[in-house]
C-alpha cells in the first residue's frame, strides 16, 4: 500500500538513473527502509547506513524477500564501459554486492600473476646507486609479456625457457662525457638465457657456448612461435640509474612469474579501485543568490544554474557523478544540510583499473573473475 | 581443508587454506542469501597463517552441501559477470569507432 508513496519520496530528487526505478525491485519495503538498504547517506559529520543488509530473511516479517536469487541477479546486473584505453579503463558495475566487487579488486591487485625481475646478478656496479637499491628498481620495472605463456618456478626448479626471462644491462659513461641516464631501453633481452658462467669465481661475463650458466635453456625463446615476432621487452623510458663519467653498470636480471601478494612488483595493476555512484539531491528549490553560492562552492562543478523565467534562477544537479563527497556544499551554512542531500548508491560501483602494461585492463578483469571462479571450484571439489 | 563438528551435520566449520577475505567474504554473502542458513560467518585466526575458517549453521540440511551450493552460486554469478563484461567491452569497442567519445550520454 505504501508503494506509490515510496517511489515518490525516494525519487523526489529526480536523479538521472536510479536503481530504485527498476521495475524488478522487491516490492513492499517501507520507503525509509528501502532508502537505508540501497543508499549511504552522507551527513556533514559522518556517513550513515554504510552497511549492506546481507541476510536474505532480514525483512521476512514484512513479507519481503531480501535474498538475491540468481535469476534476479541475471536480470538486474549491468556493465557499462565508460573509458577504455590501452592501459586504463573505467566501467560501472551495477547491481552487484560489494563483497563480490571487492573480491575482484583484491584479486586484481594481489592474485593475478605477471613476470617481474626477481634475481639480479651484478658483475660490476661503480655507480652511486647501491646494488640492492638498483636491484629493487629493476624489480619494479613492468615486463610487457603475457604471463599466461610462462610457468611458475618453484624452489627446486632450474631456470629454463618456460619460466625465466633473462636481460642483460651493460652501460658505461665514458670519461669526459656528460652524465648518462640509463633507461630501461638499455635492457637487452637474452632469449638464449644467461651468459654468466656458473663456476667462474670472478663473475666476469664471457659469452661462451657450452659451459654451464645460471640458466639452462633448452632452446632459444626467440625460436618459440609465440615470441618469434614480438621480443619480450620491459616498459620503455623508465630511468634505472644515472651514471657519472667513468662509472659503469654490468649486470644480468632474471625475471620470473609471481603474484602481487608475494611482492607488489608482480601486481599487474598500478592500482584498481572502485567508488560508489554519488547521488546528489536538492531537497528544496535553491534559487538566486543561494543558487550562485552553491554553484561556486562545489569544486568539481556538480551544479548548474537554470533560468526559470522572470529573471529567476534555480540550481540544478548536472553532474552528480563528479561529486567527490568533499561536503563543501553542506558547509556553506547551517540550513544547507536540509537543502542538499548527498548519497551513494550501494550497488553501483565505478570501477577503475590501471594496468602496468603486461596485459590490457579488460583482459585483467576477465582473468580476475576467472580466478574467483577457480577458487569456488576448488572448494566444491574438495567438499565433494 | 578440514571439516569440524562431526555429530550434527547441520553445523560445521570449514577451514580453507591458502584463502583469505577475497573468497570468504564473497562466499559469506552468497551463504547469507540462502534461506537454509541460520548463521554464517568467517574468521582469519592469525594474519600470518594463510587460512580462513568459515562457520555455517543451517536449518537442518548438511552444512557441507549448503556451502557447496553457495560456491556454486558464486561461480555462476562470476560467469554471468564475465559474459556481461565481455559483451559490454565488445560493444564499447565497436561503438567507439563510430562516435568518438560520446559514451556517457547514453542512458
Ligand atoms: S560534496 Fe563536494 S563535490 Fe559533492 S556536490 Fe557537494 S561540494 Fe560538490
């Protein structure tokens, strides 16, 4: 019976898209409960209703089923891509629980494998950068190769062409020359594996054919069809070190497959994050000077001014998505908390993925979802 | 993975190794959606131990089956997310070619 009322009240602010408009919402929750269930209300002091109501029977006494049935999820769930470039992507996940969106985010950061430099064999380093700092910098360089083409290496494995990528770096700044900036472009891929001899005590690099080296490649990686026409390069144009006249660096770097939870250098994303969609609602008409004040206060220009004739002006919410929740609009004055209502929609996530370059962002997300599926499958098989 | 509580099948604690909040929190969500579940929750006994305990109490069905169903549900949800996402990306890629950058105006 309260249904019509509910729609009216909650939509009073006429946001452009509201998930409350969807026809397939569970019917019959009183409007204030429906509001608590679907919105975070951001008051001046603190946000309220921040939790999600998970329990399926939470509203059983009102005859409302709160459980997300699979069919219902399938009807409601939407993805909207906002921006997609080679290494960065923004999209909306609509109609999904935060626990699942968060699982995707956590997997993106910590459980998707990439290749990264793990061992550095330093033959000579007379630069001002200490060996360990240099090795750490090398480790953080993104290697632009699909990690799915490689295997993990475990403690007792030998380094072979299926689990290791070897790079050589040999740069020197001649006496009398200007200072030299060493970029990642100087890293030379060694598709045949290490050139450093295993037994030699003085680790001079003398390229030889037969003797044992630090890796045991059975064939050249360059001869494998998957790398034949695209050499495995690190991300170009990253500064590794600066050399003064007379300084030299000679080293070999071995990259292996790993995951972000072991060390952040293996994380395939610069970062991945989400935020809930802001919903900004004017509870009463804001006119003339007040409207000017409101428009000028918002640092990200959420509000616009509309002429309503007779020389009168009215504030409108034009770009709620841009709202950063700085709450400046509530701080204009005491009565403003009654005029502006800042909310977040609990099941609408603006997801952003910044890839480091190994894989494009859309592939990263699909892989992350696959990993969550694998986790479920593992539990199912162990329980069966 | 071990399985605590042997007498009564409807209450059990499952101890998953090599898992953390990522899976446990998502499974807790799907478990809570299941009307057969009276209580469920998870804890990580020690942060340096890669292990999570998931407690499931049901109205009578074996907890093991209920947990299995929850994982199944989560997996199906993931598959749906993946197909929806792939479709959205494919649509975006084709649409963008036509109309440069006017994507957020479609509602
Ligand atoms: S909270 Fe900040 S960004 Fe959002 S509408 Fe108010 S002033 Fe603008």
